[in-house]
């Protein structure tokens, strides 16, 4: 279960506003990548807060409102499909993370980044936390905001492109999704570089 251990260690170093940062949507075949940054007050209690992947969609929808209400500050940002194709998914993820941090209406002086890589061009002191969404309260909160925000966007795309089933798989490479791509071709939110192997396999 996530705790405030990492946040408290940062505050012991003199940091005042510690944000957790996480992303959603690095792996899908379609849609932008989304990142969120969250600063929570010390000893904030949000029952059931944990890694977004371990929580049901219904629970995430309930938690996101509580997180936003109790947070000192929160921000969410995207990197587009065009940016993913231009600079690759890793660098696009860094773009989204940096945008989320810079979008906070209370400036963070330290960032806890989920994973094992520090985003390029990050402008605040930071550290990485492997599996941080299961270890850090702030990262867990960011993971939920990023996941829910991206899922909501993919639901909107589902209405525009119902043949792909985006509301069901959020753009990930399920069999139903890849079958639909092979049948209907790509739409504007698909990531061409992610589909090369699919087309090669079925050519």
C-alpha cells in the first residue's frame, strides 16, 4: 500500500511542496500519452488510494474527485500522437510529465517520478521511484488522475470512431482492436510507428 515515506524524506531535506508524477498510455496503439502531477497535504487520508492498475474503473472515478478536492495542487497534461511519432514515446512521456509539473498552480520544489528514468529537461529536483504508484501516496494519486483523464478522452474518441472500440480497451492492442485496425485501417489517433509489426505480420 502507498505511504508518505518518500514525501516525508524529501521534506526532511527542506522541500516544502513535493509532487508525485505518473503517466498513463505509453503502451497503447492509439491516443496521446497523459501525465499528472499531484501535491498532497501531509498526512492526507484518501481511503483506498493505491496504484491505479490495482483499482477498478468505478473506484478510480470515485477517487479522482476526492484527490482533486484534497490536493494542494494537481495538474494533468498530454503529449499528442504527432509528438509521439516525432520524438518517440519515451521523450513524449517526458514532455507530458514536464508539462504536468509546470502546470501546477502551486510550484513543486521536488518531484517523485514513477519508474526508473528522470524526465529529460525536468526543472525541479527529483528522484525516481520504481513501482512508485504502489509505494508513494502522491504518485498513486497522480496515476489515478492520469489514468482516468486518459480513459475519459478515449471514451470521447470512441464516439467519433465507434468501429475501433476505444471505450473498451483505451487504445491498447487487444485482439478486437488489432482486428478492427486490419479491417478499417488507421484513424487519426493511431500511432503509425506502433503498428508496423502488426502490418508486417499480416502483410
